[in-house]
């Protein structure tokens, strides 16, 4: 007899957890739809040729590969084994892999269906992805991504819209966030003017420590990374940026005056601030030059969202990438997108106790089962309740009252109905409110209005 | 440059297809919930030890196996290759597989979480499954199952409830169906009284041909399968069952008088007919002794649903299985369940043109983009519309009018709003109904009520 388990880093979701997760997906989905995004779905499996080489060497290793079915050993030689070259052999016996994110499958989708798509194409996609990462707290091998992207439009109005969406989603969740904004072109501009194009990451990491360790130590760190004194000198006005966001923009424009790319970046980010100013967002939008996520692919805006009341990493991120589809043979398509991290949002909602109390994942009403005669009487009554939208169930067995009540209890069913000889004679139902303990005889119609107003 | 494709037997779903599929899932889900079922989700990957040996030898071959990550060749010897024993080697390099159905993962879930579950446990689950079947029309390697099961209750009220659910779901879809019912115990009883316990399948196949080829030919076929003349003799009253369902039950009871198992089967099915008679179902429930699906695991009721107006296989099926969880170390748990075939239901709805016209998968309203000034004016207006639940979008680029209109057209957006100099001055919006071509100046409030009533 085997004792069953599930693969490391994967999870089962109980009815309560599933309902909470659905609440997250539903909220995000409805906001996406309010902004005109359309849902697509792609297969869990993609050809390895689609996935390989898109996530860096490390990413390739984290792909879950699927064994070719049938006589997969046909292509493999004994030398493949004695050589012990896993990577090489893996390619001979596997042609498919589980998707690693939703972005590459989306790019593949856009290229494959380009003749059916009207651009700009606004799509959202909420599906699981798989990564053979070492499992740890808050990191899973199967998790959901909730992406929205617009492809085929260079307009910065798209960035504005995605920020509105972020603001709206977190307002609906009741999670206070800071929406951090940067622009890859500003970072490129900075690297350009100090002549250290390949040191962008070191520079942003150092700037990030400014609050904690002060200017002097930051400068020491920059020097230790091999950045010249002259470059560090030029960097000072950026380290010392101060005042309102608008004032920072002016300072940046001065510093970046000689870099057309840098100036373009400032102009782009300024446009976004201008437009969101018209919209009285509920969460604060901040310029954050230390934001350097996705430097390999983002080419314009970089967006990151942090929860203000919980210590946790980024809970949403995104940015603009040019040439998403170039690798699949469709160059010149620019895109911008965001991705909500459903698992982290789940943790935040749980920690702050923000899941709405009235989200229902259970029956409204349990009928106690006293026997065949009562069951026969109740079946049509329940049919009537259900056509009025009341979720009800009859305990299937004639079990002890205590057992039936405890079933209602552990399933958080708010109402229990008791119908015995007397009630049948009088055409009534004894309705018990499980929270208050109150019970009273009512009609079907009264149940409908009682529970609807509950 | 690679030309992208997707694995054989898998599918991309466009926004329209996704919306239609969501309509199917949503309908089934809401009915499940009306009857008190609770949703769970399980991981796409299961340990192969959980999956292997549960679906017969053929099923094992159809499992998609996932390559162990890292140095998977560690356990494999050069002989494994030279021997060419694929099956043996596969087990050394793979420990996980994609789930093949939702029933085995559910059994695994019940056993793993038995201490947290209050029985009877009514769960539903709507997730994809994967099978390395040869792809063909209507058969895919990735497809969704929509299952509901009750475990931990022997009550036949569960069967009644599942039949109600089937009736309700197909009524909501507008698909006329025949719900066919059989009972494994009746089939066992028949085999028992004719002394041919191992010939159940041959007998049901032969009975199935009765209408087409007549009694005489059926008897010939039975004889050709090695069934004795004496047995064929005893089978005649069953072949000749006639009259109403109730009359058939009486005839069956006579024939099966010497088989307690067979009589129990008739009693069970009669109970279900009695109870559903109280419920004036919209679809016909019929006794069908030729129904022999899942003979390997069903132990009581066998249910199958056929569409009346489309030639297609079974679109929903189910039954009762005892001892679902026995293999994982939890004996004595009886269950009964059904599974809606979403892909076939999709085909039926499409063929009969039954997808509701007003299911929305797109924006209500597109604002034409005339330039920066207009965009700035529209952003807060659209915010107002969205808080009233109107799905709207601004075309992100200042493209030619014709291009913007054709975007609305191909995305089936029913309304287009035009706001230029004049409209801004007058605080109006020119609203165009894309179907009638009618256009008129309106206020934001008028748009809200117009579109809500649309």
C-alpha cells in the first residue's frame, strides 16, 4: 500500500484556498476586462525549440522537459550514457517542455496567429507556469501568472493604462502599495554619460543602498567595482537628486543633457506622470532610479509594485520590451505588459486579513436528512430554492443529528433547515441561523428573501 | 529564424474561443455550486507512483512523463540503452507525470487530506488533463475535464442529485439530451443467471445491436462468441424487454429473481427513477442495459448522456465506484461522480448555434484617438465609465480614423465614441452604434444607461 504524496514544490488547494485564489483571479480579470483586454489561453506544453534560449542559461536548466513517448531511445546511443552528458542527451529524448512563463508563449501566439489578430492586441492570460527551481518558502514549482500585455503600439498611453490597472486592482484588494517607475533609457543615459555602459547593474545596486549607508560608502562601493573616479564624480548629481518628482526630472534633464537616449527616457516617464496626475490614483506613483528589473529585455518603462504594510518582495512587475516577437520571425512589434504575482498577493491578503468575509465558497443552506419520506418531500422544495439561486444541499445519509450539524459547521454553512413530521404537515421549514443559533419556522419564499438579504 | 508551432494535439484559444469555453465552465461551475459542491485544485504534475497502474497497461503508455531535472543519467547504465528497453529506462529518468484524469488525483487528495476533510465530501474540479493519445478530430492531448464527485456516502440521493445537475446544465445550454442509466449490478446479475460472468461485454455489445439487426442475428452473434445455447435461451426475456420503464423493471425482477446482486441493481435504479419522477426533469431519463462504460471500476450506477440533435459520442458520463481510495490505503470509501466533456459540449453548442449572443468577451466602447489633447480629456471620462462597470478603451495611437474603426469592427466592439474639438467644448460625446450606424451626442451619464440597457 503506497502512502501518497505530491511532487516537491507543488500544492493541492482546498475548497477554501481555491475560493480565495479565485477571488484574486476574478478581481484581476474583471479589471483587465474593464480596460478592454481579451483573454487567451495557450497549451501547458510548448516545443522546446520555442522555450530554449529565451530565459538565459539558468532558465534553460529550470525548464521541465517532457519525455518523448514511444521508443524515445531510438536516437540515443550508449555513448550518450557513458559520456554522461545530461544536457545533450536530454535533447534527444525530449522535444517538449512545460511553459516557464506566459510571455514567450504569448510571443509565439502572436507570430503564429498574426494574420487573425488586429493590432494593437490587448490580451490577458491567467495560467500556471512551471519552473524546476529549488522549492522554498513562497517559491513553488507550479504557480500562476496573471499577465496583461499590449503589443503593436508604441503609445505611452498603454503604460498609463497599465498603471491605472495596478492602482485599481490593489484598491479593490484593499492593499496599499507603492508603484515604482523607472525607464531603461534613463539607466542607459546614465551609463552613457559616465562612460560605463556595462556597469548599470552595479550602479543601481549602489544607488539602492544610499539611504542605508550614505553617499560616502556608496562611492567607495562604486570605486571597488572598478568605476573610475571621474565617472563617480559625474554620478554625484544623480545620487543627490532631491525634491519633488518634477524637480528630480529637471535635475535629471540637466545631468543627461548630452545623452539623447537618457533625455528620451526622462520625457517618457514625465509623460506618464503627467497623465496619471489627471487621474487621482489611489496609490502613490514614485520615480525609482534603482529599479533595474528585466534589464535584459526591457527597453522603456520598468514598473514594480511593493506592498506598504507587509515585508515581501515585488508583488507585480512589468515594463516595455521592443521586439518581443523578433526571435520568432516577426520583427518590429513593440509591447508593454504587467504580471500580477498571485501567490504573493495571496500571502499579503492573508497576512492583512483582507479577504472579504462574504466571499462564498460553500452552500447557503443545509437540509437535515431525517429519512426517505422527508427526503422525497424536500427534493422539489430544494429545486425551487435553487431556481431562485439559493445554494442548498440535503445531507445524503440519515445520520445522527449531531453529525449532520457538525458537517454544516465544518463547511461553514450559515443556515440549517430542519423538516420533520410537523413541518411537513404545516408546509413550513424550521430555519436555523448557525451563527446566532436563532431558529424559526418559515416558508420557501421567506427563505429565499432571508438568504438573499443575508 | 524559427517558424513557431505548438505540440501536436494541443491548442491555442483565441479570445473568442476562450470566452466560449469560459461560458461552458462557468455554467457547469455555477450549477455544481447550487448543489453544494466545493472546488479544489491539484497540481498538473503527480508522482508517477500515483499515476502508474491506475489506467491499465494502455493508460500507462499514454502518460506524459517529465524528465528528472539535473543529472538524471546518474541512475542509468549503458546497458539500459543497448538493451533498448524504453519502458524500464523511462522509469529511471522520470519520477513525475502529467495528470491523466481528475479522478486518481482526487483519490490521492482525499487520502492525503483525510484528516482535514469532513465526509461526505462533495468536490468539483475543472482542470486540464494530458494524454499522449494519437491526435485526431475531436481528440486532443490536452483537454479539460469538469468533474463532480461525492465520496463517503452510499446514499442513492447522490445519484439523483448528479442526474438533476446533468438535467440543469444541459437545460441551461439549451442542448436536448437523453440521460441513459444502467447499473453494474444488473449486468452482473444477468451474467450470473446465464452462467457467463466473463462475457458481460459481449452480451451488452450484442444487445446494443438489437434494433439494427434483430433478435435472430443477435442470437447468432452471441453463439459465435461462445455463449451456450442454454445461456442464450435465458437471455431472451432481457432481449425482449418491452413496455414502459416500470414494466421493464418488473420483467427484470422476474428474470433476475435468483440473483440477489441483480435484484439489488434493479432496486437501486428504480429508486433513482422514483425520486427523479418527483422533480419533473426537462430531459428524458432512460434505462439502457447496453450501457457498459467503466466496467472495470463502476460498481453501481452507470450514467451516460447523449445529445439528441447532433451525432457525437457521449458528452457526459459517470457512475458509482466503491473503494476509490483503497489503492492509496484508505479502504471503504464509496464515491459517485460525473464528468462533463467540455470539448464535445463546445462542438455541440457551436453546431447548433447555441452560444448565447450577448456573452461578452470584448469591450463595450472604443474611444477614437484624435491626439494628445483629446486623450488627456478622455482619461478621466473613461475612469468614470469604468467605475460604472462600462468596459472601455481608448485606441492607443493617433491612427487614421478608418484603421481605428476597423479595430472596433474586428473586435466586435458594439459602440464607438468620437470626441473632437466640438464635443470637448460642449461636454458631449458622439456615440456611434456600430450595428445600426446611428450616432448621436450624449453625456457620460447617458452612455452609462444606454450601454447598461443594451
